[in-house]
C-alpha cells in the first residue's frame, strides 16, 4: 500500500510531470470544490463545473509558481471563491426558479431540492461578502481559521461578519415565514 | 423562524455546499489538462482570456515598437533630407523669429539682428527675402512715404542716381544694372540736390545699404570685402559669416563704414561680382537731433539757473536747499540722457551700414536636346538607380533613428521594462487566485 502524500507533495509531483498526481489531488477536492461553487452560484451546477475546471487550469498553469505561503487546499478554495465572485460580477447568475425555466440551464444541471430554495433566496439577498462567509464557514469540514485564510481576512473579522450574516439571514427567513 | 431553528439552518447551509449529483465525467481536472494542452499547441481556448506574457512575446513586442518608432522617425525626417534643406529649415525658422523682433528696433539694432545663414546654403533666397522684410517694417514704411531723402531707393533708381555727375565721387559703377524705368520726378530731384549731403551741420542721415552679389569665387570675394573696410577710420566689420562648402558657399557681411565713404565702398563691392540686387535707405534724423540739442541747451540753462539760485540762497532753510539739490540732480540726469541719445545718433549718422550677401554663380542647367527623348529603358534604369539610392538613404535614416531611440531613450526603456515586469508579476499574482 502506497504511503499517502500531502497536497504539497502531490503538487510538486504534478509540476514535475506526473499527471496522476493532479488526479489524486482532484480526487481529494474536486467534489468539495464543486459543492462550494454550486452553493456560491445559486445552485448552478453547470457554472460550478466551469469554475472548478478553471481552478484546475490555474493549478496547471501556475502550479510551478506556487510559493507555499498558504496550503494547497487554501489556494484551491481561494481560487474557486474568487472565480465564483468574478463570474457573478461578470454575468448575472439567475436564481434557482429562473434557472428552472431557463433553456440555457438543463434541469439535470440544476440543484432542485425544494427545501433549499427559500434559503438560497434569502442568501441571494445578502451581500456577496456575507454570502461567501456563511457558505464557506458551513462548508463541509471547513474551520473558521481556514475560512479566514481563504478569504484573506483576520479570524476576528470573519467571526463578526459571520455573526452579522447569520442574524441578517435569520431575520430574512423569519420575514419570509411571516409573509 | 420556527421552521429554521439554529441546527436545521446549519444543516441546510451545509447541504447547500454539498455536491449531491454524480461526479462529472470525464473529471474536470482531465478536461483542464486537455484544454491546457490545446492552448499550448496554439489552439487557443476561446471563452476565457488569460493574459500570459512570456518573455519572448514581450521582447517581440518591444522590437516591433522600436522598429515602428524608427520607421515613423525615418519617414518624418526623409522629406527634408531629399530636398537637401533639412539643416536650413531650422535656420530659417530661427531667422523668422529674429526678424520678427527686428522691426521694432532702430537701424543699428535691426542690423545687429541680421542673422548669418548657417544652413546648407539652400535657404539663401529665403534669407534675402526675409532680410528685405525685416528692414521693410514700420521704420522703412514710414520712410518710404516721405521725401526722396527719407525714402528707399531701388537699384534701378540708384543706377540713375550714381550716373548723375557729382552724386558719387567715384563715378558710375561697373556692375549696376541699367535703368529700365523712366525716372522723371525723382531724377529731377536728384539732379537738383545732392542725395548724400556731406555737411553734417545741415542734415543728419542714417544710411543703410544692402547688396546681393554673385561671384565666381565666393570665398575670395568674401576676403576682399573684408579688406575694403578701413580699420584706421573707425570702420569695422560688424558681422561676417560664410556657410556651405565649395560651390555652395555663401557669405554674408555687415560692414560699418564712414558715411562719407559709403559710395566708394559700394563701388568697391560692386567690383567683386555681379550685382544681383541693391537697395539704399536713408533715415533723416536731423529733426530729432535738433530737438535733442534744443532740449539739451534748455536743460543746461535750467541747471545754470538752479546753480545760481543756490549760490544766492546760502541762508535758505535746509529743506529748500535739499529740494533745490534734488532738482539739480534730476536736471543733470536729464542732461546725461539727452547727451547719450545725441551721441548715439551721432554714431549712427557717422557710420553707414552695408549688408552684403555674396552668392555663388548658379550652376548651368544641363542642356537637353528636346529631340533626344529618353528611352523608356533608360528612364527605368535611372528610376531604379534613384530608388536604390533613396532606399539606402532611407535605410541609413532608419538605422540612425533606431540608434537614437535605443540609446537616447535608454532610461525610458529601462523604466518601461520595469513597469512591464511589475505589471506582469501583478497579473500573474491575480491570475493565480
């Protein structure tokens, strides 16, 4: 049984020409990155796949320049979050209900859980910063320290923003229930 | 909020960022690898533009920039070179600016403004024209409307004048063009009175002459002209210069000679070559001098009276004495100013100014027999030869301009490269994230 390599070692191997190392890295993070991207992009799976593919493109292009000041995991998440942010800035990402009627987005590429719809709408009304903080903090297995590092903000700032964002989210959801 | 209590909210949020669908096939990292390989092969992936400056590209861009700049510079400098007047254009521009200042000055200052033609000699015609314009400003216009003494005398008119017995002591000059116009009125005036009145007590005239000569040997004529001036008689060469080489040489001189020797000096100058054009001008400043002298006498009388008054009033209050001294001081200052003006007029009147331009003989035009028409092949050959020559000049210009841009703009190149590298690093940092 082969010893498991760290992310940094895998990246180094890939830069050295081992394509399978990238596959191994992807096996660790691709699904998680897709989930985060999907959440940040209003459940648009097609866009999430574009973003994650672009993330791997960056790894391929700039892996050689990776300086190790942060972990590979942090880098991957940071690229994904930034790509989602850029995508939302460049084009309006339709809401889920719009997506369901959209011809451009096939049904199988859209998250369709009805339970999440209200929450997505409430999140969409939050600012991009608060949305990112909430989704990143509640992303599977993500610690607050890691989230702060990915967003490049101090831990205290992250916590205060998270608190404010949750308060706002709860208020929005309560308002929806009342109406 | 009942529906979304704290725990369920956290669970839903976690669920939002969970990928519930099947993993994409092929895997996204494989797609990324394929896309990158296509890009490297030159098949650009359209849809996401990434600025990826590589060193060869930056170098190529810099080379293209330099070559473009060199070509533009060469094209801009080329017409001047072909006409052969590149150097003289700047000189002409300077002359224009100098002459623009000349008209407001007096004669002496205007002559001092007379430029040398330090161009290639081609601009001489313009120089001459400008010289006429320069001397033809308000000062000259004012005079041309006055009496004969105060007007300007053209060459033809002057030739008639010098033919008049007694007008010039040295008789008729050799190279003067014969009179081609009838001069009844002016000639009658000339014959009835002397143009150059040598008696300063009667008339004070500032005299100026310009002469354009054509000489076979410009340098020899230039040297002879310099020797015409008699240094012993307070005469001097105010300005002299020779431009161009060999057959293209052109000389200009500004001579200051005694007014009573003006005619003799002009005759000597005429012997140096063929007179192309000649102009004489005179400004009668008798009235000004008389006025100055009257003012001077008056001021001196006032000064004398004040001095006498001061002698008589030894016992006057101190304030009055001081006032008196102040008045005497101002009167004396006025006397000094008037004296200086009078002396200046005296200098201008006593020394005439002669501007001489000596040009080489024009090259004889090649005699062509209209019967012998050039064959098309000969014409083509000449055209090709000319084009080849022009092409070489163009190449030389381009090389020179390139060197100028490369070396002269070295500091800017360094700055540009530094900025480029900084921008590249910045973009790369952004692209990584």
